C-alpha cells in the first residue's frame, strides 16, 4: 500500500499535528516531509494540492489541510 505523506514546516502547530498523525496511523504508514529542511519538496507538495501546512496527502491523493500553520507561499520565503 502506498503511504500517506505529511508535509509540514516545523512550527509548533506542525509538530503537534505530526505527533498526532503518527500516533493515529503509525509511522510505517506515513512519510514525513519537513519543507523547511527539504525545500526541494515544495514543488511536489504544490503539485499534490497542498496550499498550507500542516497537510496530509492520503494514498488516494486527497489533501487534508490540518489546523492552518503557514501558507505554502510563506514556506517558499
């Protein structure tokens, strides 16, 4: 099964959401991408439909935006 992808930027809102996601679905079921540390993944996140972080992209391609932390435009700066 394809993993979900959790995109975040490292802010307190993002890290709290990351912990909850990992506890809910398990680390083996989700790839964690910190866009502040891996800026090369920003384009990939945008292509997937991520407009703000934290966001979870499900294996079927649905984007779940979680408790607004930062817009993807802010992450680019």
